[in-house]
C-alpha cells in the first residue's frame, strides 16, 4: 500500500542529495574558489601517496614466456615511470605463465631469472618515493598445469580449459601452493597491496561470454561429494535446484573462501595490507566486493567514451574505487597519446582512480635498455589532465539525480536460466542512455534500496529487473507516490523471493499495466534457442507527445516481449506491431536477408505512461535497455534521453551539448567543503575519429536554482577563466565556450 509523507519530509528527502547547497549563513559571501595550483603543489610535495589514494598507478604487464629474459635497466625504467607521473607501481610476483619473479622455496622461478627481480623493483620504487603493489596471477598458470595435469580446470568432457593460458582449479593442491607463495612474499618484502588477477575467472567468463563455470576434475568431484554425501556431483546439474546449489558452492569455495585464506596468509605478516581484485560488481557477488579494501574493475567504456564500469563501482558507496586504462605496445606503433588520455579523463570524470595497464612496456633487451621509451612518453601524455586535477578530487561526493537499480538477485536468477549476460547488458544500456540525458547518473545496488536513500533521487530506472521482493516493491511504490519518476522495462519483478514466479507485476498499480503473457515465438527458434541480434519486436507510436518523434514508422529491438493489459487512467505510448511471419530457417520461412518486417497486425499495448498519486512512471514491455547494448540502434540512444528530459523537466543540474551530444558528457561532484560543485566535461570524439580532435563551440550547464543556489562559476583547467551565468525561464545557465578535450570548473554556491 502506498504511504504518503508530509510536505516537510518530502522536501527534506529531495534535499538530501543537495545537502550543503544552502549553508547556514546563506547570505555570507562565498570564499575564493579552490586554488588548483596550490592543491597540486601540496599534493606533489606531500608524503608517499598510498596505493588506495593515488590517481596515478602504473602496471608493467610482464607475462614473460620461458624464452624471455630480464636484461632490463630497472633504475632507468622506474625513473621513466616516475617522470611520467606514476605515484604507485604494480610489480609482478607471478605471471600468467606461472613463473615467480623472485627466489621462491615454493614456486617455480622463471628459467632465465638469475636474481631477485621483484625485490629489486620494490627497493628502487621505494627509493623513488612510490608505493608498491604486488601483482599475482591466481588462476592462469601454464607451468603448474603442464607439470601437474590434475591441477587444471577441465570441462564436462575432461578437456583442459584455457583462455590463451592454461587455467588451474582451486580444489586441487594448487590452492596450498598459492598460500605458500603468499607467506613468502609478505614475510620478505615491504608491500602495500596485493592485487589478485584472474580471480574467479570461471565466473567472469560465465557472465561475460556464457562459458560453463564449473570444473569437473576429480578434486572438485571429491570435494563436492565430501560436503554433500549422497548427491553425486555430475547428476545434479540436470535440475535448476541442483545447478543453483553447485553454482553457489563453487562461488563460495573458489572465491569467498579462497579470498579469506589468502587475506589471512597475507595479513599474518603485514596486517595493514590492502587487498584488491581484477573484477567488480559486473563479475563478482557483493559478498566478494565487501571483502576487498577497494573495488577495481575494467572501465567497460561505451563506444562514445563513457566509463560505465566506473559508475557501476561508485554505486557500491565504497571509497577509492579504481579502473584501468589499457595502452598499446610501444614497439608496434607510434600510438597517439591522446587516445589513452581521453580514456584516463573518462575515469576521473567519474572520480575513479586511474590505473595504467602497460602493454609490455618492459621487455628484456628492448630499445637497448629493456623498456619502451615511446611507451613511457605516451604514459606521460595519458596523465596530462590527471596530473593537473587529481588534487581536486579527494573527498568529492556525487551530486544525485538519476539512479539505475543494480539487482544482484536478477543477475543470479538469469545465471540459473543460462542467461548470464542479459542483465549486464541491461544495466550498461541504462547507464549509457541516462548519461546521454545530461543528468547526474548513479548505479544503485539493491542492498541500498531504502526509503532514505531513494528520496535523494529524482528518477529511478529499473532496467529489466526481473527480481524484486515485496519490501523493495513497497519502497519504490511509496517513493513514486510521493513524487518520484520511474522508468521500467521487461519482466519487471515477475520473479519474487526464492525464484517464485509471479502472475503479475508487483508494481502493476504504479506501472498502470497488468501482465498477461510473454510472447516468445518471434524471438526464439522452434528448438527454443534465442535468436541473438535478430530484431523481431516492432513498436509504433500512438502519437502521444512522448513518442511523437517515433511516429513516422516502426522501430525495432531484439528479444521477447510482454503482452499487457492497460489499466484505466494510464496513457498508451507505444503499441506492438507483429512481424509479417514467424521466421523458421530450417523450414525455409524467412524474409529476404534480414528479419521479417512488421506486418499489419497489432500486438496490443507496448508502453504506458501512468500518473501515480504525486509521481509518474513509464513502462515498456520489452527489453529496452538490453537492446541499447546488444542491438546498438540509433532510436534507443536518441529516444530514451529525450524521454528522460520530458519526464523530469527541471532536474537539479544537467549538461546540454548542441554539437556531438553522444561524445560529450560530464559529471557533477560536491567538493569536500560543500561550498562548491566540481563539474568536469569531456569531449571523447577522438575515440570515434581515431585521434582527430573536433572541438565544439560551447557546452551549457543548466541549474535549477530552487535545488542548487549557484552564484558564480569559474573554469580551473586547462585554463582559468570566469564563466558567465544567465537567468532563463526560471533556471540558471552557464555557458562554457570551447570546452576542448577536457575541462574542470567550479560552481560556487551562495
């Protein structure tokens, strides 16, 4: 049942995201703007920057095969790293080949390594004033599997699994081997952090490419049957219940338990050691995310340069999150440094700390000294903007407007349905199109979906969120009823607690539509296999103002759609137009070279607008956000942002780009004094033009003065200049002429 709240409570909630906009003495003159130069000088002259605070960490990718050597001038290479701007270095203790880079009593040292290469790296970096991270490749280990074939991860046919390198199974004696190395490394060397690469690789492969996540080796079978007597390992995969039980057991044993054992071994010697993993919420459950010191993930950059992975990480509410920028081999090409520079800027735009992953910059004998001088020149350019603004980023907090719900239960439910990639596609599609709308965007994990948190937002997106429990549905219902705006799509909440299927949407009253059936026959072949990338769900506008831009013809997307019954008072936005025929390739039923076009028959209501008490919702009965990622159609990338702008007309803040709107994006962060808002604007067009920069005449910042009382604006990088504020139609507008590749500026609050 919807619970109304009073006007005072509503205003307090809506203002929670804006706390600090109105200082206690609102009439007092604002202090001078933060001094970027002074902040940067203080940063550079300060003590060694901890590994969890630096925005300039460098990894030397160093997977050295048996044929490789270590003829490397480490003194010169590390000085080149420091000159490029590195404050923290990541050094390899064990690479993907499985060789240790130090004298080990447990592991196999690289055959051409005659000294303590790892120890020398650590010592030199310390002398240069850099903090140190120990890199460890956990599950790629060629030499171990070749020497001990029973240590390998095998599929159900007994075939060794590999992803270029051979993969180990952590149910084998290799587990003790790993712990032995942890004891050696952290008892011998002064290390600040352990970074585990290739951690939980089978689950990462499952969620990114659909690969079977289970090992079928004798050690795994024995371990399962020891823990579950009377339940044969292989036979249990036939049922959903058995599959789920084995999946959860594998996750716990090879990720949570393994991580606990490693952390225990490490901190026995160095209690303050930080722990991080290569992989974030898109690959690992929250149970694992809570065990690490900070979250690291791949940036998951969109085609137009948005670091979607960084937005996803930030939603966990954990400080110091970090993402990587991959470069190219310096010995292959004269690589344009502005390309990784744009990617690094995309990370700081989201306040993700920047980690340069060097593609083999240090190789024995290369360029006369064992390292690529060209690569280090590119690294310096990569950090050009980062080096000049990272002093501004400490302690900033995002300004809030739009939230995209990240549902781990939905991820797990779809994993059990053998659809591990679907929800990831939905979330990324939602984050991308919400960014195109120009408003501040956050990822909101379901464990943070609480009334006091949701009140901070103006818009909530449920991107094909299939699993909602009753409590979550009530929280959303109350929030919409008290004035929130909801956009939802797909099988919204049709799965409840314990995988129970619902007969109707738990938010049907909010959505203004009831569920009738799922139409699969167009999206699946006669054997029940999904037709990936085949567009056979067609939508047509009803002429409603919110869909008038689509009225000229139909638009399409892939996937099954839901047949709906619209409730009284709801407004129909889109209708389904059924395909001309059901495609059936084995029986010679297809249309030309593509999918069948739309026919004349209507499939009923496809999207509705519903006013619910003080709020509103738009629901689309098809996988709209998944289509953004998978189908890459123009209409979704244009229509969804315009829908957002029409539904929430006066957001707290937004960016408007008359030119190249998909390649320009920006963010808003409160600075730690709460007297200023840091705005960053990035033009990522070089990613689309292969390093040819195209500037735009201007960018525009629009502010709702009732929510954010701005009195001044000043650009601070790459040039310092005041920015003009104008008042138009009840809002403030700040024009930023020629913002260039990257601009940082401050808004001063009254």
